[in-house]
C-alpha cells in the first residue's frame, strides 16, 4: 500500500531491490556513539593480530634451530659451516649444498635444546598475550553491539509513538511486530557473530600479507594469484543470494502477520469454519518463506566450499614454489614453514569473510526494513511551547472543518459546530458517515485539512498532543486491557500516582466494584492482554473506571452495549451517565433510544453534517434523523414479531 510521497508501506511484496551499500553504511553509523569502546576494540584487535602474526615466524626460527642441530650433528667436527658446504659440492652433492647454504648450523654440534626451549617459551608468551588482547577486543565488541541495539530498540519504540494513526491503519500489526522484534534480533545476532570476526579477519589479512612480503616477495605474489578468483566468487555468490535474503525477511513478516491475525481471531475462524482456508494461507506463506530461506541459505552456503577450494589451490602453489626455493638455498625450511602457515592464515580470513556474507546480507536486509520504519512519515511535531487553555471548561468549537483521507475523495467538508461546557453531543449516522473520523480529528489522531478545532478558545493544533489528550477521556466500544492486575488496569487512566482507595472509588462509581470483589484475588486478580478472566461487559466497566480516574473535562463515549446482557447494559449506561455528568461529552450513538436527552444531536451522512438539533426538534422534521429512528423502530418491531 502506497503511503504519502509514494513510500512503500508495510505488507508490500519484495519487488523493490535492496540498497545494500546505503543500508550497510547507515547500519555502521549506528555504532558511532560508542567511539571509545570501538577504539579499544580495534586497538586490542590490532595488538592481538600483530602478536598472532609474529607467532609463525617465531616457530619458524625454532624449526630452523632444530634442523640446524640435526644437520650439524651429521657433519664432521672441527670444520666451519662454509667448509662443510664446500665439501658437499666437491663430492657432487650440489643440490644438498645449495639447500644447506641457507642453514646456520655448526658442524659437530647437535640440537641446542636450551635455545629451542627459549624460543618456544617466547612463542607461548606471544600466543597467550594475543589471546588476552582478543578477549579484551571481544568484550569491547560485545559492549558496542549491545549498546547499539539498545539504542536502536529505543529509536523504534520512540518512532512508533510518533507515527500517525494512518500508518497503523495501513500496516498489518503482525508485520509491525516482526520488524520491531524479529528484524532487530536478527541484526543483533548478525553483528554479534560477524563484526568482531570481520575486523579480526581484515586485520589478519593485512598483517599476514606484510609478513609474507617480508619473508619472500616472490612467494607472496604466488599466494596473491588466487585472490582475484576469491573476490570474483564472493561477489558473484553475494549478488545472487542478496535478493533472496530480502524476500526471506519479507516473507517472515507476512507469515507473522497472518499468524497474529489468525491467533487474535481464532474464535471467528472456528465459528465461520475458516480453519481450512487459514491453514491453506499459512501453508502458502510458509512455503514462500521456505523457498526464500532455502535459496538464500543455499546460495550463500556454497560460498565456503568454493573458498576452501580456492584456498587449497593457494596451498599447493605455495608448497611447490616454496619447496623449490628451499632446494635452491634461497629460503630456509623454517621460513617456508612459516610462510605456509601465513598462506593458511591468509586464506582462512578470506574464507571467513566470504562465509560471513550470508550473515551480513541477512542482517543488512533486516536493517533496511528497520530503516524503512524509522524513515516513515511522522505526524506533525508539537509546537515548541504549546498553548494551554486558562481553565479547562470543556468548550469545543469546529470552525469550517474539512478532512479527507484521500486528497481526491472529500469526506468531511465545511463542518462547523459550537459545543458549550457540560453539553452532551450525540453523533449519529449510518456506517461510514464519518462519526469516528470526527472523534479522531478532535483527538488529533488525524490532522484537519481545512478549518480548525478549538478547545476553550485555544486552537487544538497549537496545543501539544499530550496536553490536548490529557483533558479528554475516551471509553470506546473496543475495550483494551493489558497484562496485569485489575487495579493496575484501572490506575492506567491516571496521570499521577493513585492510592488503592482512589482506584476502588473509581470502580464503585463505574459500578465495577461489586463484580471485582467476587473474583478470587479481587483487585489483585491478574488478567491477560485479552482480558480472558472477565466478560466483555466487565471489561467495559473497568475502562469506564479508568476514565473516572483521569477526571477529564471532555468525554468521548462510544456506546458499547451491543454485545452484553440487559443487566450489564443497564450498569454500563448508568456508569457512562454518571461519568458524563457535568462534563462535555461526545457520544457516538448506535441506539438512538439512548440519546434522546442529548443537548445536541449531530446527524452525519457521507462526512457532512446534514442535521443538527434535539430529539424533539429533529424527529418531527422528517429528515435523516427521522429516517434512522424509524428504521431502528421498524427493526425492533420486526424482531418482536
């Protein structure tokens, strides 16, 4: 569904290609507030890699000492190294002489185990220090990532609070939840598994490459022959698998949205016998997720075996050329041993970087979905210094108000109304007439496109939304309870700390105290977010008690008695009447018999105010109100017959 400015809204399929580079850079910028920890992580990583890179060279020296001892033990004592090599040449062993010319041996002397042991102890200390520095780097990395995800979750939560109601009207709830939970968790896991390892791999590549050129530029160039092939393989596989990761997470969002809808409405699904259809749609969404996930994981999974193949090619080339260099006396066995270790170390991070491509691609795909949410158009910001009425009396005025959801389709046009403090205003009309829209405009869930709404003489647009809504209480037909005790649910309506006595007083005023005390734990009875422990009418009484605690100057009442028994309906009507007493109230009326005593009745059709007056004035006029009233009366008679 297209939002303002053509932005793609949630729930859309994945035809749009992903901006991998832009989203990746933006994700990295999320790390900048943790600069100090980042520098610690990088510095410790550099130190760890430097020591790790020095290790093979030190071990190579130990190998040379052992080999020199073995060679020296086999040579006659009393000769110099040069004389021993020249003697080999005279006997026709030129190849062996060339190889031993690079070995620092002493004829007649065997292995110097003291020196070899000292070198090995140095190597052990170097590797231990490298491990400790890597531990420091890992700890800093963990801190950076967790702090970054903490801020990102806060940004998402704050963004959801700033989004207009129209965004949630167009988005599937399960899709929003998937972005706020699954995608953020996926980003966190991706960064935990890849960031530290990626930095360590890149540093290792640089350090190992420097050591390889220092030992033998020729062998280093041989080792680099396979790098272009590695890059080409990684780029090709990444290009093919990236769109599949985008589709995977989009399919995840759609599947979660379907599951959430089917779970929330499981009763209706069973009542209307739609289990088969729901299961079929689930199977289709699950199949789409399977296909996208399989292609993404398989496409990126072939990266590692391909990179291992390239790595083994590199190993063979280095071993062959290195052996020839040892035979010619250009390099020692220890140097070639160290070089082969370096070639493995060089290939390993390349393989790791390539194998992390699937993680990175998946994480960046989720990051783009989060950034799409963070970039969604927000509601207009509140004024820096919002205006406030001098005294909240409840006077409301609509001055030539216009509103339309679609710029090409007018809904409310040129609506004017003046409501005095304490008046009861009933809003009636057929479905789609604009009754709820009018209330949404009053609450600034939507902004008017023309005219203005004033509260006690102050333009609502000049007030902060918090100040505006603090003076308005709502009791809607769709009740909402959160997971907690009944006392906590009632106290939710207060903008300050309230006592148990105040909570119970509000419940008594709403006629809820009696049924609450019959529950096992009374006011401490825990209800879930679906309110499963209480009936629909009881939930409504709890929400009315909540409104009593808020003590608003203006009330918005959406009659909610259609699904309750007669006795509970009477209790709700009494509670709502008591709540509205002395306050300005707007009642969205479904049963016209309940609003005969309204001070003003607004009759709406197609977004326009077509009639305005009292029951006694409108009924004899024979207009729209009279037709609605007659239709309900005729329906009641038919039901009796």
